[in-house]
């Protein structure tokens, strides 16, 4: 996770009951979208993958057919990464926030904006690019396959967020 960030991306506001009600209105929109990049290697992926609302809150991406999104790229692991939409409240506040997190479970690494994802979970921000390094001859080649878009983007000031690193 980037240190010194001014804000973090979140979606949906209001109380817990308002967030549930608004999500139920249009379950096809979702809370967060992954939009396929124009990279030639990414063209076999669905154009848009949505999470939240009445849609799944967790998806897996990898080269095996059992994944939510099948990543047919050289260098992709059987299960490459997991994406989870998490709901949370700040202490003493009624407003509900939702944010998308990535967990890299691959042997080769999942990249966020060209940099290895934080472990165990990486808080994904509006506009982040998800990618992997190619396993082809040019292993330094980066393939970005999705960008992150929050459908109802809110900026949560970083002074309100304490990100704790897990114990070793």
C-alpha cells in the first residue's frame, strides 16, 4: 500500500440499511467494476467484471476454468489472485464504506500499477491497473489486464484510516 497517500477510494455511503437498499435497486451495476484494458493479450477477458450489490462480492482470477475470470495469459497461475469487496465503518460514524482489496496468491506475483501487490491484502484505488509479467521470452514485459473503477467513488481522507501491517 502506498505510504503518504492523501485519500483512499471507497464506494457507497449512508447507513448500513441505506447501503443495502441502494445496492438492491440495480444489482447489475455493482459497486466496483474491473474494465478490460486494450492490451492485445487481455482481449479474451470479459470487457467488464462487476462486484457488489446483488452481484458477487468475491471473484478469483487465474488460468483455470473454475475461476470467476479465466486469465489466459502466459505467466498466469491456476488461481492468480482474489478480489474481495469489503464493507466497513469508521469508529463512531454511521456511514458505511466499501472498498476493493486484492490478494495475490500466485507464484509469479500480481502487479498493481506495475508494482507487486502488497500482502496479504492490497487496497485497490480508483484507476489502478492490474497486471502480470509475461512468461514469454521477454519476461520483463508487463501485461495490464484490468483497471479499477468505483461506480460511486468517494475519497476517504487518509488521516481517518490506520492501515496496520499484519504480524509476521
